[in-house]
C-alpha cells in the first residue's frame, strides 16, 4: 500500500513542475549518476563543479563561477520550497542526504521518495545553505552568497506570484537574510559577480547601478 504522505509530496512536486520546468524535481529510482547534495560541501566536488562552470562561462575567476553555480542551486531549492508551500501549505523535505543532484549544464535535483518536512527556513537555510556557505567561504565571500540566497528567493516569488509574497516576506526577515536586501530600493547589498564574466552585466537588483570598470579574466 502506498504511503499517502509520500504520494502527496510527489503529487505536489508534479504540480509545481507544470508552472515552469526550472521547478522540476525528479522522483523515483535513479541510476548511479546521482549523488546526495551533502557532497556539494566537499572541496573536491566543489572544485570540480567550479572548474566545469568556469569553462562554460569562459572565466578564469573561480569565485565568479562558484557564485553563479551557487545561485542556480539555491534558486532551485527556493523554487521547490516556496512552490510546495504555496501549493499545499507544506514544504517537501530537502534532507541533504536524500535530495540528490547531478550536473547537467547546471545542478538538477531528484528525490527518490519525496515526503513533507519542516518549514522552508529549516529545509533550505538550516539544512542546505548555511552549511554550504560555510564550506564554500574560502572561494566566495559569505556575504555574496547570502545575497544570492535572498535574491533567488525574491526571484522564486516573482515566478510563483503574489500568493507567495507573505511567505517570502517572512523568510526575508530571517537574521541571515534581513540585511542582504535594501528594502527601500529592492537592491541587494552585495554583488553576485556576474558582471566579471566576459559577456556579463549587472542584474536588476545589483548593488551596482552599472558594471564597475574592470578587465574580465578569460580562460587562456
């Protein structure tokens, strides 16, 4: 007999995927190519992913590639967390040992047996992001990564719509996020560093109104 909690969580994940493919989290059995997201904290895994991202972005600055990689990952986490809460009132569990990833021009996510967990702050900030920022702090400044986290959260709200606003506004009051965004302007207080890529510019919420003058470092 199927577990109603499991089938319910799987059904919610299927519903949010219909909004936009970026919200997709695979479910069910997997092959050997998938690994637990807890492994992203390991230096060897991190550095291999950063090198691959550096090549795709044509940048020789590891911090730029790492920031972009991190942004994509946290954006997917928030999409799942905020999306499932908005749809069902409950957040799917994002246990780092059970939420799986593989690199397919970006980190794709999978949960073999999805179930509901705690609130989004616990599932995303406590179990996934804070330990990851601590593990990546020697590559990218934590302030930039917390800024990426807040910016990605706001981006998820824009995709989902106004029904997600109360939840997102509450999450932005978390002590780890509350000072990352200037609420009067909507601009972040840090930069994701994308402007430092050969073809990059500044994002709409960037602390910089225009790209600072610099000479981008390309991969030789």
